C-alpha cells in the first residue's frame, strides 16, 4: 500500500505543479522523477543514470519523428493547405449536412495541424457556413472542435499519440496505432457531432469578445484570398497521407506471415515504412507547398518554426520517459500489475489515470505522456503486453486525454472565445461533448479488447 501512496503523492505533485503553481510540465515531470526515485529508494548512484537514460531513450527515436511531424504541420498551416483540405471536404460532402461537414473537416485537418491552430484557421469558414446555411454557429463550433479533438488524441503523427506509443514500445509499430486510431477517432468524432446537434437552436450568448476581431470578421473568401494561390488537393494531402500509408504498409511488411516475402521488396517496404523515413518523405513532399521565390530560405524558416513548436513537446516527452524509467526501476510496476489484474479492470486502468490527469491539469499531451510512462512497466501484468494490447492501451490513454476539456485547457478557451460562448454555455456544449467523446471511445476500446485480447 505504501508503494501506491507514494505514486499518489508524486502524481499529486505533478497536478499541483502544473495547474496551481503554473510550473512547466517538463520541470514538473523531471522533479517527479527525482521524488519518485528517492521515495522508492533506488540506489543513489543509479538515480541520475536512470533518469538520463530514460530521457534520452525515448527521444532517441521518437524525438526525430515528433520534430518532422511538427515541421510538416507548420508548412501545411502556413501554405494554406488546411484551407484546401476544407474546400475539398465541402465539395465532397456538400452543404446538406453542415455539422457532418464541419466534423469531417476538423477530423482531417487536426492530423497534421494542432487542434488550437486548426480551430482558429477554420473559424471564419465555420461562421460563414453557419450564416449561409441558417445553422446555429454554436452547433457548428462544437462539431468542428470535437472533430479536431478526435484525431488530436488518437492518430499519429500528432505528437501526443506518438509519444505515448514510444513510451509503450511501439515506436516501430506506429502503423498499428494509426490503424486503430483512425476508426476509433472517427467514432469519437461522430459522438461529438451528435452531441453538437443538441445545440442546433442555441445562439452565442457573448457579444464582441472575439480576439483579433478585424481578422475574425473576414469571410471565408477573404481568408482564402489572404493565402494567395492555394495548393491543389493532391499537394495538400500528400505530405500527410503518404507517410501514413507508408507506415501502414511497412507494418504489414513486418508481420510474421511476411506477406511481401523476405527478399528485397520486404526490406525496401520495411525501410520506407519506418516512421522516420516515412515522415522524411512527407517533408520532401511538403516542399511543393512552398510559395516564395527563395524556397530554400522559406524552407529553413518553416523548419525553424517547427523546431520552436516541437521543443516543448520534446522536453515533456523526454521528461515523461525519465519518469517512466524511474517507475520501471521501482517495485511499483509488479505490485500494481498484480493488484490491478485481480480487480479485472485491465484496459480501463490507463483510461481512468489519463482522464484524471487531463481533467486535473488540462493538457492532453501531458496526460498522454505521463500516463503512458506510468503504465508502461505494468502492461504485461495487466495482460496488455502484446503489440495489440499496447496499441489498445495507447487508445485508452488517448480516450482519457480528451476527458474532459474545461477551463484549465487552452483549447477550451480557444473554442469558447472564438465561438462567443459564455463559460457556462461552453461547459454545457464543449466540455460535455469531450466527456461524451472520451466515454464513447473507451466503450469501443473496451469491446475491442474483449475481442482481440
């Protein structure tokens, strides 16, 4: 029982440090690593080595993948590719199903682009469609926000799921995570969209509080024009679709059945399907989106912006790896694994921990990284040690990481302020929508665990 008490104290420290004391999650996780190491009485001369090896181990492979994915996202955002994606989805789905259209746009755009940025970029489209189709802008806001949130927590190359997969030893099997994340995220998006329909007759209850009001008053055509010549759909989608396809093909190539044989073809497909190689190819494809006359300088600028955006995520991920290494070196994993296995909660355990962390401190990425680091030492004892089990564990953590978005989450404020919702309305519309999404996704994951494990 003392081992569990120590864990609760350490997790409580992380929550207090990040939410109340406003400490950066990197420092909070690093401090928690030292506290846990001393509390669990790891040998003094091994503490620093354990923490540094855990930090470097997770970043040694996943770090480059996170950086490349972030750079691709920056290029897609700055080039107007997200606008092209939105136009493409509107053309395919039409205007008969406005909430479905907004949800699908969010679902696609949030794979390469952070959900906060995606909502801001697409806000004028959402307002324009709501006015044109005589639909409540609140229901459109929630549909867009929940569509963005779905892939944000489930589908690589979004950094949070990548980091969780790395902590759980799936860095070479991201194809499995993608294959599971796409349909589970789709179910979560549908659940959010159906919740959004409850507000079909609700109008914004706050006036003139949107930031950057002059920019936000642009209609969709004006926003499109501000990007100049937009890329074609093929050019816009290629940098994200091609890496996902390559990663999935590489995962299939490495299956024990060797569907592509064991010769040169298998070796080439396996190499191309490695996440690092696949994202490098995606980065090369994104160069087509560069617009300036001096593309080398523009490319260098976008890389710099991507590195700046990726740096906090890398630090949090590395600190999460250090925290996980300390827990792995302690007797906690065996104790919790044997105790929880007798309770029969299995796959529900990572969901509960992740949801608790998300609700308490607000960051989905921190919830994904911290929970995956905490759960990694006990997956075998929980009966989740196979690749499928670890993949479903990533999904369960992702479901928890969206449950729930409220006032301590920056995305909550982006959605509420740009949608002109009061805090009370935002809690009823957006916060409860993320609760519905998380619980629905977890129910599906639990059923899959019963069938596949």
